[in-house]
C-alpha cells in the first residue's frame, strides 16, 4: 500500500506502529521502517509508544527523520483534553489499555478506566468487524468524548 502512496507523490510517510494510541498499527517499528526504507527515501515519521528523548533517539537510529508523540502531549497542561482525561493518562499504565475495534471498527488502544466509567465491561466489548464511524456509541457514551485512547507509552506520561 505504501508503495502506491509513494507513486502518488506524497511528501512523507507516518509509520504508525504497534503501541500507538488511537487507531494503532500492529507492525513492529524495527520491521516496518526497514521494509519502508527498501522503497522510500523521503521523509519518514515514526509513531507508536514514543514518549521520551530516548525513544526519539531510537527512532532516529532506526532511520526515521521525525518522531510522532501523541499520548505524552495529551497529558500536558497545555493540552485541550479534559481534566479527567489528563488525570487518567497520568495515573494509567500499560495494564490499563485494551486493543479493540469495538468503537469504530478500527483497532485502537483505549483506556480501560474510561470504558468502565462509561458503564461498559472491557471484557465484554463486541468486535465491530468493519469501519463505521456513524455508530460509535455504546449506550450513551461516545468514543473519544467519553472513552479515551492512549498509546502504550502511557506509563511514562506522569514522569518528568
């Protein structure tokens, strides 16, 4: 698929790897960036579990031009995320994530405490099987408004 994008004239590629938050990938960054570098010499941005300077350095060593941080920045005071979301990110760890397609049909890592707070049982979520953003509601809760995503770097968001 990425080779088709290359042929369409894109300026860069964001490689969303295993460990990313909302709409996470499943590929390991070592394998993914190596495969992409076989046909791509343009700008490459690596995403997924990047939460520290060491992670950025590792992405650079793998061959990425840039690194993409999500969860770490959602947990900052400058973020527009709600206070509750911010606090949940600070308090959560890897064990507080579930990888599911139950909310949009696209797999993502979601915070289990937000799922429980919405009145849902994280162990009883039904797979959606197809992408359908029109029906992302479970009861009166909505993904991203009430049920929050986070990357696997969530365990270090509270560290300074």
